């Protein structure tokens, strides 16, 4: 279960079940946490092992939400597959590097796993509006995308093990969106910085930057600052005749998005609307899993995201081995 399971998946699952009760079996959600025993959560039943869960509910009719840290995911996936589970929602990113990605691919083929990665920004109402602007061509061709993902993560970064770099925390959401909007890409630039307080320094967990050239000609910049004093999830898309600026919800406390459209010859238009992307994602995933046979999983974007993240990390490692850049000595590693 963990923080993602308790704080994100369970509330979204409750919302999805309320909206589409016929899609979900009644009764409690079975939860297991290999690190700490969950307590005091309504609507759940705690099990001590995956084997106990498999004995209570038939695996072939069960969807598993795998919210463990990515570095221990492979062993858990193999254990679940051996118990008969096939429908598995995996927290992002799908893998940390190309080696673990290949291992997951082998497991998927061997056991016939139906994996779905929880990059729920793809199911965001804001993303749907941005995609419509690209598809209709209303504002001309898309030229540039910039994504800013800022949030303070000092406490979690120092107390919760799991993600090895800032590239693995917020950036996968943005990558999935820009690859969907602008197509495949190559990394042209990457940088990362340490998370630093007056007590400690955590390598590569403070900030991550990524620059992409898409094969379509679009250029993308993604910046994620986990040392920022404020929260912001902003995407700016520059078209030939307009600039669209969207703000994704910043926390589970408020599922509201905003979009500002500044088009040539028009007054700017600002829209504010509901956007519970994770609940929408779960409704979509469970609907697909309920089908027979299951439609194919939308994994190519997730695989491409892992490849690009691995390339970015390699660039940063190369810059680190060659010495810190003068303007960020002691803090940043990478190339610009």
C-alpha cells in the first residue's frame, strides 16, 4: 500500500466506485504493505501477505494496485504473477532503467500480464483540452511546450526511501503528456541537483531538468523543482497563433484545473473546471480490465518515457563524472 496507495489510490478508487458501482465488486479493498502495517483506514481489510489475499479473492477477477517503490517492483511483480494475478496497475515510472524495463518485459510476456502505468495526467480533463487544441489545428501548429513541476519534498525525500532521483518523481507525468501531445523525441539536454538543507544533502533528489526535440519539430522543456517553497504544476503550449497555459491540480485536496487561452485577435479566456484525473484513470483502467478480451495496454508511451529518463540520467552521470558546472558547483550535475 504505502503513501501512494493510502493517500492517492484508495480515495480515487472510492470516487470511481461511487461513480460506477456496477464495475466494482462490493466489499472491502484488500491491502498489504510490506514495510508497515496499515491502520485506521476505512473500507479496507489488511492482509499479511499476497498469498493471503489470493486465498480470499480470486486473482483472475482481481485488479492489483502495485504502489511499492520502483526499485523493489520486479520481485513483487513476479510473486504476484506466480499467484495468478494478471491485471496490475503499476505506479509510475514503469522502471528505473533499461535493464529493469527489459526484465519487466520478460515477466509480462512469460505470464501474460496486463500492466497499466498510473500516469493519470493522460486522463486529465486539462490534457484532453490541450490534445483537442493540437488535433483540431485551431491555433496553427504546435511549436513549443514547457512544463514546470514545483513542490517542496524535503520531509518525504529524507524519510521515505524509494525514488533514487528527481527524474523519477514528478517528471514521468509530464513526459507521458508531452509524448502524447507532440510524439516521440530525443533528449538534447538534462540536468539534476541535490536536495540540500542545513542538516543534509541528498544527491540528485532536489531538481531535474529535461530538454527534448520531438520528431514532429516541437521542442519541450520540463523542469521539476522539489526544493521549491510553493506548489505548481503548469504547462505552457506555444502554437503559431496562440499560447495556452494550463494548471494541473497540485494535491488531492483540490481537484480543480485551470486553462488560459491567449489567441491572436481575441481577448484571453480563462476556464476553471473539475479535474479528478486519478479517478478518471481508474474508471478507464477497470473498464478495460472488465472487457473480454482485454484491449491492448497503452504501454508504448510508458516505455518511451523510461528510455528518455534513462538517457537523461546517463547525461547527468556523465556531467557528474566530468566535474560540476561552474555556475552550479556543488549542487547540480548534468549538461546544458
